[in-house]
């Protein structure tokens, strides 16, 4: 494990810098949109552009990598994302911002895929689960840490956009200087949604709904905070509290799902999320700030782990060699939900007021609960001994992250070539005969396997 981390720490450092910039940018744009007077519904439409670009980037980046290579692609995408960030400050206009958000989403999808491909190549069967955990922890810490940078400068000026640009640009440095060889690129295949739905209807519907919830929350959280009167510092703490709550509750909820019917854990988590999110609707007055932050931790604890629960539940119904294709399809489906979320929730907020933000989250959790109950009523639970282990997965990642799941089929690692020495002399004629034996069919080859052994024993 030490050897694996020592070889990939530049990548992890680059990911940390990248996520600091991404976390700051998402909140900054929400705050700045309110300062610029963007209507709430328009802000949601603009912010959804990131997920549109992310979806396209997930499809196209693997093809680009095959032709161009990892370092060049990473450098180009980091540079483009850095430039797009600065252009947001120069042209604060909805249509332009929407285009820039698509570009940014495309770039970040590609950056994730490049980093994950490298980590995937560095990891072995024994270490990929631990490396995935490190990767996920860095993503969480970067997202949460980026929120606190929001208070370092005036969001109405240029400085914070420059900070984001600098962070994304610096992410290129450790990656470009890494000594690890570029990995071989293979496109990750997807499992058709129709087939995936037949295998796990709950997994497909659940990932789609939770994608709507995640997309709506992260795209509109800063706007929501401003509308209920939170200061910049309080907005930062509010968003980071949700992220921290998700990180804290991942492991306990995951372990429970390994010991009980996973659908029951999904059901209780969704019910808990519905109760918490409906309660937050009533915590919007200034005197309820501390209660709001506490509820935000609990909301994150229900909202974030449930995505990994759906992945694990789906994997319980698949063969190991199908899991990577299924997980990559689930990631893309989650991305479709994330596009819908900001558009839908921002329109509801514009129509019914700020309370519609968490009210819509409540409806999403109730929908998951009802569909889970329906599935439990018509199909028996998977026996515990047939369930795989829960593996926490990042909610926003490239499709290559699916290959790092330890529950997928183990990689076939190439054996090291060893020089064969013989304690006796073999003539060129004998070597020629042995080469001829190697070219025979499998039956003949089985027979020749015993020949050299007997020959060696007889000297």
C-alpha cells in the first residue's frame, strides 16, 4: 500500500487542488448569480450546464485519451477549465455562463477520468479498495474545504475567480511531473439501461432520483442560503456540513447494509432523509441557524451514502464481470438526474418560494421510500451470504472510478517473466524441437508438458 501511495501521491495532490477549485466555484457562482440579479429559475438552468458538460465529457474523453494521451489531455482540459473560470467574471450574463458551465463540466469529467485511469493502473487487486478510499476522502475534503475559501474575498469582484483558476492550474503541476508511466486506455463499456432495469429496478430508479437530489442541492445550495439570509460564512459552513455529514455516515450505514437486507437500510435511510429535509423547511429563520447546521449534517448523512447503497444493491444481482459496465451506466444515469435537478427545483423555488428547495428533497426521498417498499413487497431479499460488501463511491466522479471497486472481478495481473535456466546443455536442434511442440494444439501441448519434466529428471 505504501508503494502504491508513494507512486500516486502527485495524482492525489492534483485531485485535491482540483476539488478545492471545483468546490469553491460551485458556491461562488450561486452567490454571484444572486448578486447579478439572475432569476432563480434561470440560475438553476445555468448551473445545470455543468452536469450537461460532465455527461458529454464522460462519453468523449476516453476516445480522446486513446488518440492523444493522458498528460496532454489533462493539460488541455485543466487549461481550458481555468480559462472558463476567468471568463465567468468577465462576462456575468446567463447565456454565456451556461455555455461556460458546459465547458467546465466537460473539462472536469475528463480530468476525473484521467486521474482515475492513472490510479486504476497503479492499484493492484490488494490495494485498489484502499486507494479508492483515499481518492474518495480527498474528493470529500476538497469539496468541503473549497467552501471555506468563499469568505476570503468579495464574491462580487474578480479575486475568487482568480483563486479558482489558480487552483485548477496548479492541479496540472504534480500530474504533469509524475514519474508514473501513462496507463493503457480502455473504454469502459456500459450495460444497457433496459437490461440493467431488469436486473435491478430499485437501483436504476433510486440512482436517477438521488441524482436529481444531489444535482439540485449542490447547484442551488448557495442560492438557497442567500435567499434565507445566511452570510457568506454561514453558507460555507452550511454546504460543508452536508458534505461532512455524508462522509461521517458512509461507513456506519454501509456496515449496516452488509448485515441486513440492503433494501431495508435503503428504506430507513430514505425515510430518515425525508424527515430531516422536511424539518429543515421550518428552520429558515435567523434564530434557527445552529439547528439548521445540525440538520444539514444529518441531511448529508442520509443523502450522500444512499447513492453507494444503490450501487451495492445493484452489484448484489450481477456477476463480477458485469459490475464495471453496470456501475458506469449508473454513473451516467446519476448524471442525467443531476441535469434535471437544478432545472426542476429552481423552477419550483421560483413558483412556490424558497421552501420548495428542501420540500422537493423531501418528495424525492418519499419517492425512493415508496418504490423500495413496492420492490420489497414483490420480491424476496437477496440472502445475506450472497450480498457483496458495501463500497463507498464518490457521488461525482468519472466512469473509470467503477473499475476501482474491489467487488468487481479481480484484474488479471501479468506474471513477471522469469529467465529459465536449465542444469543441462540443450542443443539448437533440441530447442527447435521444443519450439515446434509449443505450436501444437492444446492436446499435444498437454502431452509435451510431461516430456521436459521426465527429460529433466533423467538429466
